[in-house]
């Protein structure tokens, strides 16, 4: 039986999602818990490989179990075996060919900045503190320009190996309240560190380090060196992954 898992985690103390030798990772912890609960090695495949320090509210993964496995009991067992900063929110049967990465129609991320006010101890590991107040109008203009189809080659990590740098953005907007700036973006897919570089560049425009016109021009392709900094990982959270009405449960 193919199983779809929805997972929430605090990425602060992990070297990202993907299993790595001699480093704590989210995938490693979940596979270790499944191995104990199922009494056999189990490989887990995720929709997205979040970087070190990035959090998730709606990561989606898939793995295979025997048809006789009780998913409610397995859910309880796995959550009893994983650290407190990782939780499997749900387990449900999926189509036998369900691929959480390939079948995803869109992904939504949110980035949080604390700006123009004292830092927030409660958001210390969930946000980027920028001492100077950021210009809301500038942020909104840039966010609006991100919507649609663009070549995001200037907004990807230098070691990104994606064959195409064109992505379609469905939503890109800022919400601001009491010095808490939240940037939400939904796209069909993302390049490595794309959201963090977009946010870092928008901040650098507000701080006068990058010209606003340069930001707009980079949306049509350009050199990473002309974009701004990469925002810290701790402010980023993978909110949700959308599969349409029934993509993940076809044939379940």
C-alpha cells in the first residue's frame, strides 16, 4: 500500500530534509522511526528537499507498507518515536503510483521578517530580524511583479542543477502587521533557494543596496551576482503542497 504522509517540523536543528551521513536530517529521523515501527527499512520520498534550518507545516512524503498495516496505529507509533520537533500530522492511502514531487501542482512558502521594531524572542528561530523599517509600497510592487511566468535564473543558488529556470508564480504578496512582515508565494515549482534570494533581494532594494529597476530586470533572466543576498533559512516555512482534487488518492 502506498501511503501519503503530511509532516510538520522545526528545521532549526536539522541539516535539511534529505538524509545525509553523520548529520541529523528530517528524512533520517522519520525513516528511523518507521524502521522501528514496521520492523524493516522503509524509504521515504518527499515533495521537496528543504534546506538546513528551513521549517515545514505541510511537507508531503510517500512510502510503501504492507496492506495489513493499520495506519492509525502506525501514525501513533511514528510520532512516539520521532523527536519533539518533528510530527507526522496524517497518514492516508494513496494511489500506487503517487509521487509527491512529480504530482504536485503547486507549492506555497512563507517567509517572516521582523522589522522596524525590537526583535521578537518568540520568533527568533522563525524569522529574520532587520533593524531598519522596510518600505511596504516597494515590497508590494516587487511582489506583484513576481507573479506570472519568469526566468528565475538570477534567483537560484549557484549549485542549483535544475535544467529549466522558468517557473510560474500563482501568488506573491506581503502582509504586514505590527512590524511582522510575511511574504507568501505559491508557484508550480521552485529553484534551490529561490524564495530566500527573492526575499533577500527585496530587502536589499529597501535598504538601498540594489536598485528597484534591477530587481524587475532580473525577473526576465540575469546573473545571480546582480541580485541581493540570500535571506537566512530560519525565516522560511513550507506551508502547503497542492495536488488538485484527488491526484494523491487516485485508485486508493
